């Protein structure tokens, strides 16, 4: 009876990070989202839906036709057409921002609501450039919100792995694009994407750096027309589904608790990097108000109090109208917009908020 002593430390079951994440989400998001949470939870735990961002640099004229035969449509170009139809039946007050802020150069194909067809893997053209990039289509919304104009100097402060950087280049408008990410290994992935999708003459307009984004204003403060601040976050879908590199791992508790502080510092660096009159879009792939609206509100206060910089929030409610057929939006966001995962439109989560440095 006494010969065998159980080794508790070695044999006690490890609580999975995904279980911890879900428990955390159930506690906080059921309060934040109320009756919507069970549906959002189901979306988070099911296969994510993708969009195919067409590569304008590839010789791939046949691709739109191929995708349309499969019943996929370009949600970006389709939206203003639908909006005009809705407007004919409503007041015209929404019309100016509706079409003006959408880059017609960006084309992203998605399958209709409820259609869970998968896209084929991307293929190279004669010069070796891939024909499209598969990404969460909701990730394009922060890029569309930035509304890049010809010859803009653009900063992507947390650029890796590179989907949004590639989308910014698809506008064809970046006079110069600074793509930065603190992680050297992740910037390698960014280089790979640029090499697979972008010809050399366009790559030459991009500078890839690995600074700590929090210190960016010390490098080049007040110089950019447009700044994208797509911050590290709890990556809710990944955290609920994948053990690998999960921020809810017990060893990463401190890092997770510090996220809102890091996000605030990065957003402040983004605001300081923008020139007066410049626009900043803040985005996360989390549902958490502590990482979303609260960070934006805090940044507005800090900009005013510490730097005497006035920052205005620009409403993006027209995005909800434009893209309601493709995405499921949360209607009760205090600031910015939030795409909710939904079984029939399983994109997101994606929060984005547009700021203007006055």
C-alpha cells in the first residue's frame, strides 16, 4: 500500500488554454453582448470564413470570372451599388460619405451568407506573383476606413503578418508605406508576403522595420497622412480554438493583463506619428471593450492632457449600412464599429475606430 506514492505535480491534468479563454469569454462577453453571446460563441468555435483579396499586381484577369462562377462576389464594389438602391428609399443625408470612402481598387471576393465553400489555394502567374491572398474579409474594413488617397505617406505600425499591408498596397495610392513590426520573426513573414505578391518596383516604395512601435514617434513623429494601428490583442478566435501560441496560457497571464496598456501606448505612438489633419485607424480582433473603446477613450484623454493634441473620433456607421449584407455588426458600440462572428457570416471579430488628429 505504501510502496507507490502518486506524483501529483507531474500527473495533475493541465487546464487547456482554450478552456481558460472560453471561461474568460463566457464571463465577460455574456455581460457585454447579452443575448447575442451564445450565437457569437458558436461562431468563434466554428470554422472561420475567408475572403480572397485579389492581387492587382498579378496577371490574373481570369480570376474574377472564375470566382463569380462559384457564386462569390466582390463585397467592396458591390456595397456602394446596394447602398444607392437603399438610399433611393431613404433620406439622402447618408450619401456623401457612403461611396467617397471606399477604394474601388481593393477587390475582395466572398461567398454569400450561409455558403461555407472554401477558396482554392492561391496560384502564381507567369512572373510568379500569387493571384489572391486569403484573409478574414473583416480585416479589410480598417484598411477601407483609412481611405488612402494618392501619394499619401502611410504607416502600418504593427504590420506583420502582412495581410493589411498588402491591402494598403492594393489601393495603388501609397506614396510611401512604412511597415513596422516589433517581432523580427514576424517581419520575415511580412517579407515573404511582399515577395510573393508585389513586384520589385512597388516593394521599393515600402520600408520594412522592426522597431518597438511604442517608440515610433521618436523615429519619425508627425509625418504620416494615414496611420494603421492594428494592435496585439487577445485574438479571441485563435484563443478559443488553438492551444499553440495562446495568450491565455498560464505563463502569459501577466502579458495578457498588460495588453490594454500596450495597446494604449501603441495607439498614442500612432497618433503622434500622424501629421495634423492626418487619420489614424485603431483595430483589434477582439470583442473586449477593455481592448477596444476603452483604449480609444483613454488615448483621447492622454493626447489632450499630456500632448495638448486634439483628436476627434470619425463616425463609421455608414460602414454598417454599406456592408450589412456581408458582415454581422454589433449595434451598441460606444465608439467605432465591431464585426461579430456569426454562423452565416463567420468573419471577425474585428473592431475598428477612426481618429483624426486636429
